């Protein structure tokens, strides 16, 4: 396992291995939401895409929800980035030897607090992989998440060459491939990769007590979004765990 350093700045924090940032988390003032901008192996390209032209509100690996219902029944969009939408505002961050813990507040378009989250990032760096253990907690009195495809806790926007339309390949733990095979199906993990490497996201059995259903698009974005396929709103609090693996080549997963 490679030595890891954590390097914090005023607007971002990085996990550094072999002299390179293998992960960068941005939380600068003025952002609509904090997010992971860079995830890569030492010596390799960034495996994430930030604000692509077709979806400028997509940012690497990020959190948000397009139909958040407050205690009075009002609906809020904390996903898109335009007038009338809410924001996720960075509150604070604590660095640790192998990662960091950040907190953020979800706010309505008028600035009213709706919910708060806690996101924990822990890294292991090997010769052929960077493993991110991600824990996410979201709390808000009386708040519920209604089903929508415009949501992710988290969602990933991989680099264009990883997406199926860019020559990459998406497959899951059950042997299914592509958007047509994986979308809405339960799986233990989903992998999107190209010849230069890929990203695999593993769910945790403790999240729902069963495999989660996945949102996967051939043009790029993928992630667990069981709520999109469930007619019942999900009340807070939520406690979620995922493992995100940046790996070399188009491996079959593990």
C-alpha cells in the first residue's frame, strides 16, 4: 500500500500518493455544492468529469436531490444549479491521516436550512487501485426524499472515455451490461471503465437490507438511486455506506 498524505487548503483538500493528488474534494465559497473533482491512480488520468457541457450541474462525484420535501410539504430542488434551486453549503472539515470528514447544510432557494449531512472519506492506495470508503449521513426534521432520476447520494460522472458512448463499458455484479441491462436493477456493484481504467461502486448490505437498484446512463452518469424506483418517499435520517474503487484496465470487478 502506497504512503498517503492529506493536504488541506482554503478551498479544497487532497489525498496525495506518490507526489500526486489521487483525490481532490472542492468546497470553495460560491459553489452550488461541494464535490469530488478528481479521482485517479498515481500516474493515471482523472477518472471523473466536472461540469460537462451537456450537464453543467454534474460534478465528478457529488450529492444532491431534485425533489426534497420539507416538513410542511414544500418541494425543493437541491440538484440543478439555477435560479429557484437550493444549495448545499460547506460547513466544516476535519482532516485525518487517511482522509477527512466534511459537513454541509442543505438550504432552500431562499436560504432556509432544510437538512445537514456528514460525509466521511477514507483512502487506501495500492499499485492497481485507489479505494475510497465513503460513509454518508443526511438528517433533517420532517424531511423526505421523493423519487426522481435527478438525484444521487452519490452520483458519479465518469470521464467521457469511460462512458459507453465514448467506447467504455458498464457492467454489474450480476453480469448485466449497459444502460438497457442495468438501469433499475438490483446489484451489489456497478463498474464503468475504459482501456485506461475505471470506477466501480460497491453498495453495502446495511444500506437497505438488500441490494440497491442503480441509475446508469450510457452517456456517463451512474450511481445507486433506489428511491427513483420506489413510489414511497424516503424519510430522513439516512445512513449510507459505499466503496468506490478507481482501478486500472477494464477489470471484471470483485
